[in-house]
C-alpha cells in the first residue's frame, strides 16, 4: 500500500498551495474537498438528501449548493453539523480509500491526501505522515476574506469550529509555515520532501 501523507491545517492557512508544490514535484494527490464537491453536484444522490433536509435555502446559482449558506447553518447548529458529517464523512473516506488503492496498483510509493478536517474527523491515525500547514492569524483571516464571499459572522463561526492550530501542530509529524513568501514555502516543501525520501 502506498504511504499516506496527509496535509491539513486550519481554514485559510494555504493547504492547497502546499499540496500544489508536492504535486509539481511528482507526488499524486487526493483532495478531500474535491471529493465533497463531486458528491454534492446538482441533482446527485447526496445533493438530493441535502436538499430534502435543508431545503432551497442552501442553493445558489444553477442549483449548486452554496457553501456560505450551508456553512451558516451548520456552524451555528451542532445537530445540523452532525447530520452533514454523518452523511459526508463515510463517503469521503470510502472515495479516498478507493483512490489510494488505484494509485497503489499503479506503483505509487506515496500519495498526498489533502484533508482540511483531518483531526476534527479523527482520521490522523489512518495516515502514515501528517503535515500541518500554518500561518499567522492575521494572514489567515486576510486569506479567508479573499477566498470566501462569506460575511464576518459565518467566517468567524467556521474558524472557531476548528481545533486550535497549536493542538494540530503538537499532533503533527511535520509543519510548514506558510506565513511568508511563496518561495519560502516552496523551499520548506522541497526540504521536507527530501527528508521523506520522495526525491
């Protein structure tokens, strides 16, 4: 089985930037968020379950599920959050396992798995290596505002719902500080990938 290298970190820290560098260096990537987006495509099985449960309030343009509308609901209601997690997490885990098996059959020695909520869903023990991407709090908030068209309240609810960064750092095998320039982040990735024996 291919070695499972997880990349995680809190919202807005730049996980996708770090994942992209690993991909450029030749490692195959599985992205949990992309799996979720595929599962929630308009009129898919999962989409229908969500629509029946939450109603049209979660819909945006062209029947796509609005991330902001859904986030506003689940981050302010623990029961609704549990409902969503119970629906999505097993499906995402299954898809990740399928992809790992496929990559292993194609002789991949290692695979990068970007899982934003790795610690929140308790999957860290399923991974061989855990990398946490960090950045300064001010920079994190700035990036979130640039990335998400969410109001301040929804953004704060999303950030507060995650395990504190310090706890994730303590539980990680490695950390990458993405606070500064892209070049500095890339150098950290290159150094780490050599340490892991991937180049």
